[in-house]
C-alpha cells in the first residue's frame, strides 16, 4: 500500500512565514539596490531634504495603504499574484489583469540579477585590492560591463537566488532574510559612522537634512511617488505572493507599519552614507547610477582602509540585491505552482533558466552586441527598465487599488444590507412582542 503524497498546492499551503520571518522577508524585498544607488541621485537632483520629505509623504499617504491592500488580498486569496484577486472574491477579469504582476517581476529579475552580479564582482575586486590598482574607474567599469565576465557573475547571482527559493518559505526565504537582514543593519551602521566622520562630511549631511523647496517641481512629486512604489515593492506581485504565506493571526496593520519604517530607515541611513562620502571627496551627488561603480571606488581608494570599507559597501549592495532577487523569483514560482501544479523544485529550475536566457540581451547590450546597444537612444537594458518601472509597476499598483475599492464597496453594501436585515428583524420582533403582550393583556382581562 502506497502512502499518498502531498500535492504541490497542499505543500504550499502548509509552508508559512513566522511573524518575524514575514516582516524580515518583506523588508528584505524593499531594501534593494534602489534605495542605495537610485535614491541618492534622485534626491540630489530634486533638492536634497525637500525631496526626502516629499518621499516620506508619498510613502505614508499612498504607499502604505496600497501595501496593506496587497497583503490583505494575498492573504484572503491564498494563491499566486495572479489568482489571489479571484480567490479573494473578485471578478474573473482580475485573474487576467493579475498576470501583469507575475510578468513584471519576472522581467525585472532578468536585468536586476545582472546588477546583483556586478555588486558581487566589485565586492571581490575591492577586498582583493584589484579594484584600486587602476585609477581609471570609469574605464574599468565600461570594460567590465562591455565584456563577457558579467554573464558569469549573473549566473552566480541566479544560482544563489534559486538555491534559497528552492528551499521553500520557512526553510529558505525566511532563514535567508533572518541571517542577512541583521548583517545588513550592522554594515549600514558601520558604514554610516565611517561616512559621517570623514573630513568635510558635514556639508553632505547638511545637503541631505536641510530642505531646499525651490528645487521641487511637479516632476519631483512623480519621481517621489514612483520611488515610493519601487522601494516598497508595490505593483510587482511580491506582497500579494508573500501575503498568501502569512498566518491569519498576523496583524497586517502592524506588519505594514514595520515594513514602511524599515524601508524609510534604510533610505535615511543610505543617504547618510552616500552624501557625506560624496561631499568629502567632491563627487556630485546627482551623478546617477555611475555614482556606485565609478565615483565611490575613487572615494574608497583615497580613504584609509579603503579596500576594506569598499568591500563592505559592495557586500552591502550584494545583500540588498539578493534579498530582493529572492522575492522577485518567488512570484513566478508561486504562480506556476498554483496554476499548473508544478513542484517547487521544477518551478525554480525552469524559471531560473528562463531568467538567465532572457537576461542575456540585457547583459550584452553594453557593447558586445551593437544592435542591442542603441535602440532609439537607449540600450536593451534601459528599455526593459523603463518598461517595467514606468509602465508595468504603476499599472499593477492601479489594479490593486481598483480591486481594493471594489471589495470595500461590496463590503459596505453587504454591511448596509445586514443592518437593514437587523433593523427589519428588530421591528418584526417588536411587533410580535406587542401583539403577544396585547393578547396576554386581553386574556388577563377576560379571566379577571
């Protein structure tokens, strides 16, 4: 007699985050590369502390409610990012619209994992001292991304990510974040202390903390809103997916506040690392993505124990990248398990291979493949980034918002119906009681 095996769906339902593990995993997803390399330069472009205040407003007023909605829908549906909408009681059309929140993280992962590979390479190069042997850091970076070595590091990054996700929720993603997030905090604090004690660091701190509202514009508000969505992982299906693994006893309101606070603190500390460092070495804080891979290595080379602190910085970036890549991979993995009943192992292997293959055009678009290097003024990597960040994610967030409003209206209608029913029952009970009392009184009068 053979013992029946659990289906992939049952295994998925039984695998849950602990309360702390869920918050760690959600924070790990939000504290990605964006807050470390993107946040400083968009803050530099939009007035420093004034933009930071605008970002805080967008995060609290718009970001956190959408975050809570995604977690609530995910837990109610107990499915993938695509199926949770329908399983939570929504119209079937939302099942098709929800596919966008499976496709978006998959496409993001195809180029995000490339940057994760860059950070791993730079961490090794920094600790070994090879990064600082040639002062032409711009040339080094251009030569590196224009060759085939990034593909090797891309494969290393996807292998690490796949290894974690294949272990499951509690045994893989939760354990991974419980180990790396405390390490991330230690690195952040150590690098922040080093940065603010550099000569001339006060100018960078002042730029970051003293607002200049004259530099704000309507575009600044859109940038702040977009970064709030990106940094909280909204519209990517991640929180919908993670919500399906949350215990019913978990307070989603408290979790939302903890995730928002973690994201905000990370952005704040990142600013206190980047701005004092750039001010100390005369680097423009709005120099864009090149800030991390070209400008900061020059700063580390001039710093005492620069190879060590540079290595720590790139390890910090690698941790941030990998905790986010794990959450990005889990979204399509959850979908294939839920939709086609695949095992977790099969899902992870197939999707990881597809991520690697589809990511090759992005990896080759920095010089190796001229046809991919200039497509309407952007390379293939930049176009994919533009498509996902500026189109797919906002639309995904809009879908979640519309669905939450639909459910809220439905609940309000149900509540009003229930109130009417209670009122009708109360009136009926009162009439019944009055009739009974009247009948009883008449009988009493006849008897007496």
